[in-house]
C-alpha cells in the first residue's frame, strides 16, 4: 500500500523534473460556482497531464537492471505519454498498448516520445492483457499500471502535497477538493497527502455519467463495475472499476462522488479556456464541471478543482467552444 512516506519520497525524486503547477482563479468562475473556486491546472504538466508524475515515480524507483529491460503500460493516452516520457528520460525502452479508438493526438504524442505503440480493438473485445502478457514475457518488460500501483499512486500524490501548501498560502484550510477520477490513482494519492498535511480539505471524485463506478462503489461500500469501458468523450477517466489498492483509500478518506454530464464537461472546457486561458480535455474537465455546475452538492466557502489533463483533439476542442463559448 502507498504511504505518506512513499509520496514524500516520490516528491524528492521528482523534484526538478515535474512542474509545480499553480492554483488559478477567476471572479467569473467564482460567480458561476457560487463560492471561491481555485483550479490546479495539471494540464500544464509535462506531457499535458498529471500522469507524468506517476510515470516518473515508478521508473525512478526501479533498480537499474529492471529499468534497462524496459517497461510496459496500458493506456488510452495520458498514462501512455507519462510513462513514455519518463522512460525516455531514463533511457529505458517502453511498449505502450493503446486502444485503437483513443484520440489520435494521444497516439501520435506517445509515439513521438519514443515509445513503441501497439493498438488493440477495445470495442471489439480484444484483450489488452493478453497482448501485454505476450510482450512482458518475450521481452522481459515490467508492467507499470495506470492507477493500481503503489509507486504510481505515490507520484500522483505529489499533487496533493502541492495543494496542501498552496491552499494554506491562499488561506483555504477547509473545503472540498474535486478530482477527476478513473481508477482512483490520483484521487487516492491526493487524499493520502491531504490527510497528513491539510486534514480540513476533503477529496471528492468527479466522474462522467454512465462511468460512475467510484461514486457507486463509495455508496455501496464495495467495488462496483461499469458496464462498458468506452462510449464517452471523457476517455481519460474511463476505467472498468476502482482498483484493489485505490478503493480502500478512497473508501476511508473521500467524500461522496459527483457525476457530471458530457455537456457539462464541454462547457467547463470552454470556460477554462475563456477565463483561465488553459486547454483542458473532457475527462480532465470533470472536476471543474462538478465545481461549476453541482454547487448544491458542495459544502464550504471555497472549492478546489484539479484540471487533470489537456490532451484534446482539435475537433473536440472546437466542439466545446462552438457549443459554449
């Protein structure tokens, strides 16, 4: 299990490699949210998402011999790029297994970072695990899981360390911290960091309609699954179910989940561009959408939302602006 000590150790290893992203604000967004709203733009992180932190934490924790053999990852795009960038920086080969229906920008970026990309038919039911087992056994690669991996969670938890420090500087010591949530790696890592360094801040997952497995799991007290792993524009946070490692942390530390619609995600993307001057992808906008359009479910005078990624295809970004700008 990931511990605070692991998160703090990851923060030391990542220092000078990851960007310390700021907290942004806009009075226009405060008015819509009905309270003070602070946004942490991890879309400004290397590779365009927080996933770089977990990739670096995992690669930097490996022994040299393991790292030289290479790494393997499954991802629709953001974890792919984070692992690919970390592997390239460490001089390690990387094979990334990506769904063929992933955004083309994410596929192209992963290849550009030097990784070998293997596409599989997610919609048709092709097994990424079978592909992964083949590459792992024939090449001796080490799998870096996207969320159910202690060192990856530790790397994502560095976001929480920064939020604790920055929120204190902003005079925010209590309130909800909304996090876009797939399998729960970032959400659980942030929750562990805040438990120790900002106990007045409560983490809450934000998910798209139809893919609210974490929200339902928190309600029932046991791991619930999604009926599908594709079919939403919020591709970055579509996962089958919470992780075996992440769910106990989420269950212990998180408040209730908030479920947003695709249109709310698009609207949040447009507002982020207009008011904060940042580019956010649909899945990366879920927490901001929750803060802006579900204020009745939020407590306190201030709320913090993590904008987790900005790797959006031009056509999708244009759609958001045309519908809501």
